[in-house]
C-alpha cells in the first residue's frame, strides 16, 4: 500500500516497486477536501502500474 499523491515521486515509485520488488501496489489517495482531479490521479496510478487505485474520503463532515 502506497500513500499516493499523484505527484512525480509517488508516481515513479509504482513501477520501481513492481520491477525491483515484485510488489503489486495499492495507490491510496486521501481526500481531505482539497481540490484535485481525482480522475486524472486515478488514471496516472493505473497507467504506471498500480494494481488498485483507491480514493479515501476523509472530509470532516464524513469523519465526525
């Protein structure tokens, strides 16, 4: 499981983990209410080899 931001560093590590460790990666993004293009982030994770992209809603209205 990888805390995935969709940025360069976490995007590059997905294929590296697969190639060097044989790991399937679950790319987890936590939505705390920030503006983000979740569809683009999900596509990026899948295109770089993530087995499962997951968006976890964690806005205050859903947590409390």
